[in-house]
């Protein structure tokens, strides 16, 4: 059940009083403590199941926006994963990884290929490390290709 939140002064907030009042009206019809407990359990199980379904949909629909940095995208995936675990859903990191990799834009194809070819099960932190490695490698490759192009072009231009 939710813990009671209080202000620094020790008084309960309006939200807490409303929530408590709501529960009291729900429990007014209960004749025994067991009946009240069962009623509250049913309410929270239903909410928990609905929350679990919502989080599963969020994970399945998770997509990196073009301007979003990869670390932020992975942090969103981690937050959803953590919330799913908190609802009691036993989701493996490999399932989260599949969702994360499946929704990366085309510019991450090389990274996805490397990660999918890996023999070991990766976690979200390893994706960050591999991303840095791949980006550095691609950057060096682009610099080399640019230098080679400039050398070829300078040889084509006759000296005056």
C-alpha cells in the first residue's frame, strides 16, 4: 500500500486525505477486516495488472527519436524495465535488449549488427560501451576516407 506522505510540518497533503477518504468510502461496506483486506487487494491487483500491461506496451513501442541521445534512450528503457520488475513481471534483460535494438534508427545498423552477432548476453550498459567503440571506429574510418579522397583529388588537379 502507499505510504502516507506528509509535509515538513507533519500535516498530511490534500492528495493523501483524498486517497484515504476514497479508501474509507470503498471499505465502508466491508463487515470484517478480512473482507476489507480482500477488497483492497483486489483493487491494487487490478491496478498492478493494468500498470504491467501499460509498461509492456511502452517497452514494445519504445523508439529513439532522431534528436535523442542514445544514453537517454537507453535510460528510458532501463526505467521501464525497472518499473516492470517492480510490478512483479519477471522480464529478462535480453527481452529489453531486443526492444531497444529493434527500435534504433538506420544509422545504428552497424552497432545493432555487432551486438546481435555477440555470443554473450549483453546488458544495457554494454550497449553504451559498444556504441562508443563503434562510433570511434566509424569516425576514424571516415577521417581516413576523407584524407584518401583529398589526396586523390589533389593528384587530379594539375599544378600551375
